[in-house]
C-alpha cells in the first residue's frame, strides 16, 4: 500500500509563506496525477492544485498566482509553495496520488498537515 506523508504545515501570519512537502513511499515517475486538496472545518475537501506526469498544472481560482505545485520525481516528492497567505487559506492540507487503472482510477491520501494563517 502506497504511503503519503505531508509536512511543512504550521502557523504563519497573513502575507507569509509556507512550503508543504508530500513524500511518497514509491516511485512517482509514472504517476499520472499528484495533487493537493484542503479541508476547512465543516466544509468539504476541495481541490487546491494538481500536476500531471507531464508537468501540466491546474489551480483553484482562489489560489492562482499565489500557490505553486511542483514535483521532484527523483525524490518521489510533491511540493506546494504557498505565498501571500490569507486567513481563508487556513485548513488541513492533504496530498493526493491518483493512479490510473483500466476504466477507473485509485486515489491515495496522506494524513494531512494543518496550515493556520493568522490575521
């Protein structure tokens, strides 16, 4: 069973930056999609950003221009650089690995890392 371990969360003031890391227990070279999601209390988990094996990225409108997703296949790690953080970015951030299988896909998740942005 693949394991994903997030790190890098914490408490930061509004306008500050954090970099989240997601270390994967197996090679991500051929993994089609890696992503970051977040969940605020009482709300559904929502997409933050994804990156494909070809390096194509996709972002939620709320984070475009502030967050950058990247992947280092040599280190089996995915990153989320978060700049100009806002209090509304406060959430638990989860790393996602999507492995494509015939006619479907399997999703794997990390345990999450808390990000708190103070005003």
